[in-house]
C-alpha cells in the first residue's frame, strides 16, 4: 500500500529524535544517557527509536517490562551497543533469560533479590542488578525502613558471586512541578539511601534519579545517569516546565489521516452518536477516519482539534470507535485531503499537548495510546553525517 493512500499514519521523524537526544545530553554533559523506550517508545516504535537514540549518543536503554528488554536484545541491540535496564518485575519473571541476555534487573524488595539470586546460581552466572529506593513516590522501590535489610542481603549475594549491584536509583514524584517541596525531600532521601549503601560497602557504577523534567530543570539531580522519557520524543513533561521549544526539542510524531468523505448537510442535522452536535446552519461535514479504536481519547469529543485545508477544526460531536466528524463550515476540501490531528505545530497543526488539554489528560497519554492499527512511517532513518 502506498503511504499516501493510508487511512491514517503516524509519521515518526527520527532526525528529530536524534536532535532531541543531543539537546538533552547537552543539559547533562557529565552524565550518561538512558533512552527510555517503554510502552513501544511511548507509542513511537521501540526498536527504531532505540537505534536512533544510540546513534545520537545514548549508552543505556530503559524498559519497563522484561519482555521489552528481551525484545531489544533479540533484535540485535547487544551488550556491546547498549546496557539495558528493566524495572517492572513480578514473581516468576524471566530472570534466567534476562541474565543470559545481559539485562540489568531492578530490585525493589527481598522477594526480587531472592528470585534473581536463585536464577543466577542455577545458571552459574553473576546477575547485574540495580537497587531501587522509594524516596517518596510510593510506587516501586524499597522503603527506607527496609533499605538496610535489602542492602545487607545484596552485599551477601555479591560476596558469593551471585549478583553485582551496578546501580542505585529512584524516581521523582513531582519534578514536573518546579519548586514542589517533595523534590528537595526526595533528593535528600536519595542521598541518605546512597550514603547508607556506600558506607555498608556497595560500590554502584551509576546513581540516578533524573527523569525528563529533572533532566531539563534540576542539574543537581543528574548524578551519573539521566533517564529522559517523554522529552526524548519532543513532548514537554508538563506546561509548568515549559514548551518543547524552550529546551530545543521537537515533537517526533505527526498523526495524519485522509478525509474519507465530504458532504453537504442542512441546518439542524445531528452529527454522530447522541446528537451532541447539531449543525447550526447549512454546512459541509468532513469525515476523519480515526477514532478511539486507534487511540484517540473519546473524552476529547466536541473539543479535539484537527487541521484540514489550512484551517483548525474541532471534532463535531462524539468521537466514535473508527471515525469522527468535523464541521467544515461550507468549505469543500477534496476527499482524501490531509487531516492533521497533531504534530510539531509549525504548520499550524495542533500538538499532542492541545489534544491533552481537550481530553483533560497529559500529552504522554496522547502519543502512547496511539494503537497498533495506526501504521508508523519512519522518516530520516539514516543518521546525519
């Protein structure tokens, strides 16, 4: 199928991604760079984005699930190209496979340390692990009251050769809200966790806590490694932090569809389920063949913006599973004309942040939820120079 005939496409600009990585590295010049590619690289495509980030100087790749990490290795991103950290484990996970693939596993509690140690013993290999401290986010990570037990157990496992603790890390709760009091509190808690571990005898290669907003705004949080996620894809972590251009970043994804129908309708004509929109006068309607089955948020019904024929339009009525309607106000673009839902914004098109505001959510969700029914079309795949 010709790319121009696609019902909808998500164009992924890998040159923009590489430029974003370079811009982010420049903000943390003394730290190593981990490209976070969880959730299919926030909807952009895990393998092409991981490769592009490595071309631009990333030395680590981060995933949430073991399956994501193993897929990177299976695709040929070997230990000589990137170190891989995986942090969301559940009991009975593929510890053996991860150890064999030289994937570093995050450990947040004693159960995980026991399982990875048992797998390492069975293989006769040393597992590379990183200990995660809960410094106040309240999700994964070891609580301060349990930190001593975990550190001591890790030291014993190191002594017997079952594991090597390569890192100690944590994650901010509110780094996307500059000045939030939890930021300083978490940094202090992280320092205490590091101090205890190092006094006890652990010698981690990397200490890290900086996510996208911390990489952008908190130089003191950069330590040995930064872990940008959403910022690598050219999306701001939050409006409070700033817009992408403030940091030299460019959105990587453009979501574009082809109008499936243009028709005249009279005044008083109901549009889409529930008739939440009724035409105020004679007009033309355009059918955009994308819906919540493709990942558009239904909550943006009546508000979601789209650029058609050089003009910003708004989803008229309900966004359905496969399609939504825009009121063209009498304009008559041809069937097949481009409807740009979001992109970098420099052609006047909406951005992912515009859709986030329309749906009452965050831009992370907008790009990540674009589903597998939408083909990814990669441009600028070859690195510059």
